[in-house]
């Protein structure tokens, strides 16, 4: 769809939770982030014209029920986001990218003349909050633009199906390939277990082809164990011996487990270390291992990395830059495919961050579904869901591999991504989000040959 690529060069305005968002305070035990003023809008480049799809279609009967007010000219999309919990910094940046994208769309005429408003709730990554906020906003929105967390999304999935509500999960759980749970979901990106194959495939062929051993550790649950299981399968395929198995051993709130994991990794003497955890616990485990003189190639899934690791004042900056190779789904701030968008986000007052582009991807998926629903004359919740499930090619203009939602879910499995290394110099200069690509649009042989038959880790299993 040509308009998807074109939207990348529209002037982006207002950051993070802009003035169009309907927000609530965080739960009592969590302090909500301080409000920030939206940066001034940037103008669209002169050579770019608004896509013709944003022109209102005359003489059309459009069916609506929840979240779409044709008289007011508004489409309301829900966002159940962890803004102040364990993945708060990451998700806040993602939401900023989503808001910036929709501000650009709205400034260019909206979705066939309808303005998109985000209804944002901070779940703090607590399942009970997620369920409660869904119940609170469900009759005010036509779909969920993202839902942070796999168990959180699974918890509301029966209600999503009962309500005919579309949701885009902000999670790369491999179980979204299961037709029994993805009926109302538009998943995207490289699943955690496939991402492990892709990144470890690069490490064992390009970075350290003589590696023979690997240490693996993770937080419990879908994110950590889906990734850890993928790393084990990838290690077996690559001929690596697992010399430390800490799957599910990392408890972020328990410093003793972090020390035990760090000691286990050091004692193993592994050539490669795969850690699937939060950024805070990654830095703790890595720092403790480093203090013992341990050196290896370290890696992990995208949510385990933070640019704070290579910030000018970071105590682990130089060592981490030397040791770490990571993988992610989207292109990076410093890549050619995202440079124009990145420059405009900086011009709108946002600091460089690779996570903005995930937010743009989510918004583009929703945009495609909304446009198709309008063309179908059915912008009811069920109509938007049906439109989303009919999409056969959502093109992101180079910032991520294209996605399809028609056909068999397993056949649509995303195996492609970006492999990167830390970039402290670019972060300090404001020219990168702390990373620089080693490979883009990359599929390692391990990932390409991975015989995926179902979830690498089953929630509740």
C-alpha cells in the first residue's frame, strides 16, 4: 500500500502521550510520569502529498457501533500500555512513536476525514489492571492499538473474542501463531524463540564461529522462557553445548537470584551468553560477571537491551560495547530506512530511540485495518476486526519486514530482523539510539531452517 510508505515522510508532531490521548492516573502505588508539553508541529516536506485515501468518500453508508463517531469525525483506539512498570521506558517510547504517527495522519486529513484519538491506560504490567482497564474503555474504542504483555493479552482474550474486538499485542510470543488464541489478534514481528535463532545464527557464523558453549538464563514466563527455549533449540542446531541452564531462574525483585545467575554464568566459562530479562536485571547480571573478570559474547532478545547501558555516564559502557550483539524486529534510528523519520522526530523534540519505530509499525497496522474497514463500509468493531484479518500485505516502507494477516498463521511466521551492536558514540552525538546495525533485513540459516510447529513455550505450561 503506497500510502504506508508515504506516511513515513509526513511531518510528525507531538510526542509521547499527546493532548489527544485520554489518560488516567496510574494505580495508587505507582507514581505517574510528569506531564510534558507537546513539541511544536513540524511541516510535511514540500514534495510529499497526502495520500488520496484520506479524502472523505462521498455517498457511502458506514456502519458503526463503538468508538467511531461519524458526526464528531472521531475514531477512538485503545492502548493498554505498561508506562511505569518493568518495561515502562521501552513502552513509553513505543507509545511516543504511535502518537507521533497518528498526529501526522490527523494533520494530513485523518482516516478519510476522521481524526484518530488514542485512549491510553497505564497498566503498570499488572494483569488485574489490564483486565480492569479493558472493561473500563471497551465501549469507548473500536479496537486496541496495542496490549502490553502476553499473559495480560491472554487474560483479556476471551473478552476480546466475545466483544469482537481487534487487538495488536505488544509482545512477540511465539504462541500467537496458534489459531485458538489469535482469532482477534494482529501479531507482528519476529517471535522471541525465532529471534534467538536469528541472532545466535549471526553470532555463531559471523562474530564467533569457533564458539562451542553457551550459557542461557531468563525470567520466568512467556517472554523469558519463549526466548530461552528458542536459544536452546538454536544452540542444538548450531552445535553449541549448554553449560549453564538458568531458564526461569531470574527473579527481578530478588537480588540473590541475580547474583546466583551471574555466578553460574561465570563458573560455566561459556563462549556465548543469552539472557532474556528486563534491562535493569541484564545490567546487574552483566555487571556482576564483568566484576569477576568474565568475558564472552553476550546477547538477548530486544527488550533486554537499554541505551542506558552505553550512555556517557554508564560504568559498563566500554565493556558492554565490546561484548554485546543484539537482535530486534525493526530497523534502527541510524539506518537509512528510518533516517528521514528519525530526523523529523528529533525535530519534534524527541531524543533518539529505536523503540519509536515499533510504535509506528503498530500504528500502521491499525491504519491499514481502519482504511480497509472504511472501504468495506463497516467500521463496527467486528468490521474493523474482519478488515484487519483480511490484510494480505502491510508494508512499512523499510522500517520493518512486511506483514500479512490472511492465510495460515504458521505460514506467516516472521523470521527476518536486524542484528546490531551498541553505539555509544552515536548515542552521545545524538545520531543513534545507542545501536548501529550489523545486518538489516537479515535471516540467518538457523532461523530460515527452524522447523516451527508451534509455540516454543506454552503459557501456563
